[in-house]
């Protein structure tokens, strides 16, 4: 009997040690599968929408304060719901009624309130419609939420005035190769924070919670970067790709749209080591002087910049 009890004790100890790890691995695989399927469905749905701007009404008073805002709700009801199976839609005052938790855990373990406006998500995205001297404007629109037929929960942040693709954002025309970096905020048409399993938990970025950004009103690009838990030290462009691979074989440099999505959601993602610096992307172009440059994202401004390969800049890697 003593031997049996000893054996059961040993089995219990081993199970207590290994089961949490096994359960965690199973959850990770499940979330990864769900995430990829969700991205495919959303990409297909967005591609079917005739346009991504012009939804709803947003107006401001003489002080720049929003007095009317139906952008996000209209984007969902008159746009997404026509191409995606949606079970429930919630306005900005009732986001949690669509299965969303009021608290989210970031990559570094910090708990944040669920953002309810574009300014709550990232104040650097927000300007005023009435201020013509601002080189960008995304009004501080209210968020709206919805649940899909498959049980995922989304909160949407919408810019009804988003503008065109990269070809419209060059100095001197598309052939110049130099971007008007301070207009790039305006290419963001919609940003989503999604929860794969509603408010069941763990409600953590990188696990059941993720982000998705839709850019350009026609020929849209949908990105859903899965960023690393921490940023990497500064390096030259030539070493950046290898640095991501050395960090983890599944990680790589973000493309320009992924890098910008990470700026839009930087306060919500909150990786370890993020600074107000310029971060490499894999997007390359040729400057008017014939020099190849990398287009990178300025995390402290939300602008994009063309950088020489010889510069040392930090890196934030992603996987798909």
C-alpha cells in the first residue's frame, strides 16, 4: 500500500509540473490556428467592400470637439455586415456587451482599459477636422464592437476620411520614391482589436487578443502583426533580418504596413524595450539621388521616414 501511495504521489507531482505547460501549448496552437483562420476571413471580407472610407458622419464644433460621430457603427452596419456574418453590434457605451473584457493585458504584463475612442487607442493618430494646418487628421471617433458568427469579438476604430495608397504619398509624384511621411496616419481606414474567445480569458495580447489594421480605401491591405514580446537593440539594416531570425526562427522584419499597425497599437501592445525611436521595416525604395533606402516608422510621431542602410536603428520583429 505504501508503494502504491508513493507512486501516486510521484505521478501527482509530475502531473502538477507538466500539465500547465501542456495545457499552455495546446492553447497556443489553438489560438494560432484561430488567428490565421480569422485573418483569412477578414481579408476576404474587406476585399469585398467597395470602399473603406465615407462611412457615417463626423462633425466638430468651432473648438474641434466632436459633436456627431456615427463612423464606426456605420462602417460595421453598412459595410462589414454585408460581407461578414455578424451576430451582434454594440455601440461605444456598451462594448462589453459584445463579449469584450473591460481590461486587457499587454505584452509586458500591464493591464489597460479597453480603448473606447481613437484617442484612447493612440492620441498621436488624432487631429482636428477644423485645423487646416495639421498635416494629418483622423477625428477622435468612438469605437463600436461586434461579434462574428464564429464567436470572435471585435472592437473597431474607424477613420472615415482615409486616403489612398503609397503612390499618392510621394513628393513630386510616384517616381520620386520619397514619401510624405507625415500624411501616413491618414492611410489607416480601420483598426480592430479582436478577442478569439470573448471575455473568457486570459484576455492577453499575443494569446487570445490580437490587432488588425486595414489601410488604403481602395485596393486595401489588411495586416495582423503578431509582434515579439520585446524589441531588439539597434543594428544596421543589413543585420536586421538575421537579428529577427536569431531571436526566433519564426520571426522576421515587419513590412511597412505591419510596422505602422504596430505604431497605431503601440500603447496596447506595449512590448518590453519600446522607445520613442525610428524602427526598421523591410520596405525598400530608391531615393531621387539613386540611393536605396529603407522606409521606417517613427514611433514618437507616427510618421514614416527614409533611412540609409548605414544607420543603426532598433527592431521590433513579427511573425504571421
